[in-house]
């Protein structure tokens, strides 16, 4: 089949493109490169089944495809705070244009939404039927609320146009191809540890996250798109292994063999969720999906990728 992947030169999108090619599909990778990196797909450029298109999804695109994976959006706080207008439009207007493209070509559609759709959750762990606790006018709303709107619009197309579409909510994901400067937990701690800089922990470090390795996430994305009976469904995809931010900092420091100190600093952003952990029972049941990569193994592979990228011996 022919797959269109928007945001295909991003962290997760590039791994998805590679996985689709390995499965024998052809891939059209679309990215405007404001936060994506063409280097992430450099190894795919010469593949006969791969095509890269430099394009902004808020502009019309006419590419025929059997599968449309919509991942185009800045996804880290530094990215969407630098480009709040482009973020909001990629997840609203961009989603509309791609849903319409899927409708015209009879393609299956997958919207990559986010755990941020739950905001700072009052329910824990978060299930797909939880409506969330989101600040609609806060500094992060350009991302959180535009993703929620994209979800609403996707379901409009399912109900009104009978589009074969589904939604995934991605929880914290890590691995090779992450941007060292994207401001999230793993890139921050790994980069600081390898450079011998202090590992900066925001707040007390007792806030929690759960980290899923990118290869596990991509397998969940493929199953959500390709498995029968997923039309109109929403799936949490993430690792239900909740740990404190301080514990992650200590583990990364140890695995990197770093002598960097751990320092505490005030929060940089308002509305940062205090707890984040998915309930993945639905994905286990309907997709037969469970993340398998152990945290220590995934972090070790990620540290070695960063070590090479940063040219640190």
C-alpha cells in the first residue's frame, strides 16, 4: 500500500517511515522542516519506495494514498511555544485538509494526538474515556487544544462522512532521532550527562512520567491503522511504567557514566502536568499491543545514539 506520513522527518515520523518501508509499503514523507530534520530520513532517500516532499500541511496537498498518518506538528514545549500559530494551524486546518484528502481518495486515516489532551489529569492513570483537565487559554493551549480540536474534527468525518479514521494519544516517547534541543526529559538529561553539565530537574522532581521506546510506539501506530475494527476508535499508546523525573535523571546519569550533579530549578512552563501515565488496557485488548523494550535497554541505546550525534567519546 501507499502511505502518506506528515511530519515524516520528525522524531517519531522518521521511524514510522522506515517501519512502513520495511513492511513493503511505499511512503510519501511530507514535512516543512520547522522542527523536523531531513537528516532523520537521510538513510531512506535512495529507497525506491520513498519520496520526500517539502510542504506545509496547512496548504492544500493532492497526493493519492491508501493510508494517511497525520503526525505534522511541533510536539515539544520549545517547539510549540516558538511556533504557536503554526502548531495550532497544523492540528486544526492541517487536520481538516488531510481528512478531506482521505475522503477524496478513500484512504484510511490516523491522527497522532497526544497525552496532553488530558491536560493536568484529575484521573490517574488516564483512560481514553477521560475528558481531561486542560487550560483552554494557557500558554500550552496552542498544542493541547488544537490536538483536541483535531480529535473532534476526525470524529466528525467518521460520523458524517463514514471515513475510516482512528486517533492515537501518544504518551512520552524517547529514542534515536530525538532533537537534543527539544526540551523534553530524555534529550535534556542525556545531553547534559554526556556534556558533563548539571542535570536540571524542574520543581521537586517528584512529578511523574512514563517513557515508551520509539520502536514500541511505532508498532502500536501500525496496529492501530492496520488492524480490523479500529475505525472511530481512540487508543492510548505509551508505557504504563510510572517513575519520578528525579529517578529518570539518576538512571540516565548512571547509564551515561556521568559525574554531572543533579540540580533543581523552578518550572519553566505553566500547566505542566504533575502526573502522566497511560492506561493501555484498550490497546492490549484490541491491538494486542504491549511495549516490550525495557527502560534500561532503551535508554542505553538512546544514550549511545546521542553520544555519536554529539561526537562525545
